[in-house]
C-alpha cells in the first residue's frame, strides 16, 4: 500500500481552513491573543468555561441558534438553542446553590449521553463547582473508587443505574450527600432527589460568580498499569486550549454541524464533545445510541455533519463491516474527519479516503494534557501513520536522556526518544488529586514527560512508537508494537492487532501478535503461517512477530485503546492491575 503523503488540494476546500500558514502561526503565537478572542466574564470577573461555551453567544445575539441536537435511541430528535442551554444550565447551577454545593466541591455524573448530562456539566462549571464524569458502564467497584477518591458530594444518574450500581455503596461514601435522578418525577428519599422537579422549580437566571482562570473546573480519572485510578485536575483556563484546537485542528466554523462520538466519561467527550464545539458556537450533534455501522453513516448523511471526530476503534469496526459509506450515502457535506484515542494505522487513513471520500486526520493528546497537542491539520499534507505537528503555542521535543534532574533533547531527525512537552500550556493538568508525589514525577527540568516514545522527522512531524513500558526488547533491537500492528493491518484478513513482548531467555523477548480477523476469514494454521511470512517480508526477521494467536476480540478501554498490558498480563499469568476502564 502507498503510504506517501496525502496532498491537500486547495481547490477542493469548501471553506477556507483556519490554519494555512503553520509556520507563521507558530512564530506569531501568543496565548494572550487567544484569550482576547474570548469574552471573559462581565466586569472583569475572570474566565469561566461555561460562560464562554454558552452565555457569551446569547449575549452576542446568537441565542436562537441550535447549540445541541440530541438524537435519542428511539429515534426522537430534540434541538436546544443557545438560549435554551443558558436557561437549563442556569437552573442546574441554582439547584446546586439550593443544595449548598459551593466552589471547588465535586459533582459527578454516571449517565449516558442524555440532555440532562450536558445541563449538569455546564451548570456545575457556572457554579464554580468541579465536574467529574464517569462511564455509565462502570461496575460498582470502579464507581466507588472514583466517588471516594474524588470527594464526591453530588451524583447525577438515572434511577436504574442508581439502584443497580450505587445504592448499596452509600454507607461507604459518607461524603456523597445527594443523588439527583435524571428520570424520576418524584424524590425517592431525603437525599435521593428528582432532578426534573428540581430543575422545574429552579430560577432560569443565574449570575456566574467571579472565576479565577486557575480555579479547578474538571476532574478526569485515568487508569494506570498498577494501583488505583488517578484523578487529573484541570482548571477553567483550559478553555483557551479547547478554543484554539477547535479552531486550528477541528477547523470549526460558525455554520458547522459537528459530531464527536466520544462518551462524556472519557476526557474527549468533555473537551471535544461539549466544550470546544460550543465555545465556537457551532451546532453540536449528540447521539445517545452506541456504535452501529450503517446507522452511523446514515447519521453523517442525514444530519449533514461537516466535521466528524471519532476513535480508531470505530474506524476499524467500519472497515471490518465492509461498508462503503461514500458509495451508499451522500457525504458531500462532510469536510473533515479526525481520529483520537490511540495511533491510527496508516491503512485506516487511506481507507478513509477510499470509503468516506476523505482521509482521516490523526492527532495526539492525553488526559493529562487536557486538549490536542499534536495534529494533522486541514490545510497540510497528511503523512499516514504520523501524529502530525505540534499546535502553535506547544513546544514538543524528543528527550534523549534524563539525568540528575535535567533532560537532554534529541536534535537530530528520526531519532527515537521519549516525547516531552514544555510546561505552560493552559490545559496542562494541575495535579493528581491527593497524589502530589505522583504528579511531581511527571515533570523534569520544566518538561512534562509523557511516557510515550516517538520520533520527529526532518519536517517536524511526530511519529508514535509506543508507550515506554510497551517497548519490546528482542535480540538487541527495540521494537515498538505499533509498527508491528500497522504492518499486520495491511493484510486483508486482519481487522485488529495487539502486540506484546513475551519473555524468551535466548533473545530477551519475542514479539507476539494477537489478531482479530475480518469477517469471511477463519483462524487456521495456514493463515497463521501466511501472516507470519507477510510480517517478516514487511518488517524483517528481527522485528516481525514470532508467534500469532487468533482472538475474537482484543481487550480495549471504553475510549478504544487496545490494552496491551492486559494482553501481556493474561499471557504471563500476572495480576491484571486496574481494569476499571475495560470495555464490556
């Protein structure tokens, strides 16, 4: 397959991209200029995410524009204007005031993608309280861990989820003072209350209190390989990154219809499923239902989506389905497709151009970075398999060595090392809640050490190699699992791959691949040998896998990342560590 760069043709642009002269944008960049593009609270009272996402559009005459278009599981459609959203989020903020929930206190959600979730998130931010979303598919143990570690005072959830997953935990969560049920018309107990009743009784007006840009706004839990989940703290100033990435990476324009498929339990679902599109005043599409290939493609066409942000898992599932969306549906309004969650294999980028009529733009960031840091931009050539180039205002580097509290940066192109970011961007996490020591270990010499291995080419594009703890050491070679996975993905029988290092005394580790097959292919010894030979031809004998095991499904997080560490733990019979974010 041809992995040559995909040139962007200016004559095909229906809208002028926001970022054309990348080098000039980087040279002239100032975060102060970004802040000047936002309004700030009236009378100089600070910066509040919810005000920038909702109220300022109403103030500027855009109140009747559709902010949220909600697609229900049963086929119903509800539209909420920016004025509607202002009123409902004001009501939720007043509910918190009524319950005496104040600045910095934590409000959690355990919910699917329903309108009340969006009212709650933005209303919490208006009240200068802190919001923490949870996946509705979590079991009782991970829910309890996060509620306890996050000092939850309020939980927004449904009656079914409360009875099934939370009710029995209440005695062990003394700080959890109120549960607000999104689908109950009556209070269930003194501290288990009907959210519809509370919203109906609350005032539709609310004055956002002074908000320091460094006030805590969001808490996102992320799993580690060992120990309990980490709560990454983000502040209101993060909205500058959300705004800039919405402008330059997602290339949002006021008339756009935007669809981010991520669940709000994942940081992408908050940063780019809520904040970034609303800050830009676009129409934000919200789909309550889970993935189904043909329905998703029909949604893209019927809702005339212009910009689509999804995950590699969904793209691979579309590829596996055999559907040709561009042939079956009118996708002429679709202008830009982005992917995030884990590196996008080059084959998937090319598939996008063939099946969707557009290549898929990969980008890179983490829960800790709070927003997109490196991306393939709308106006630039795409290099399939590359993360792209850093955002203007972001200094990214390859660290050659860390010694005595100092980092040595790799200046030469195409050398591998640990990806690091110079501290100071607005959405950088400000701590791990209740774990200062763990937070301090993330930084060396004013650089955030990401834990990802990468290389930078001569033109400034970054290429993901793997997590530092995923790298395979075999016969003196350092092998990145992503390289092996991408090669195997080129074989027509392969749908998904996860690669690990398996201890082997003679060579250190051997490369083992777990392969899920496309429909129409069955596991067999001849196919296994064919894949081994295919990989050896592509990669050479030193890098190619020595073992292949077929599997129906690979373990993935709910955000779509293949959990290589879990594959390795199961292969070696080791403890699996934190599996709370494992997909059902």
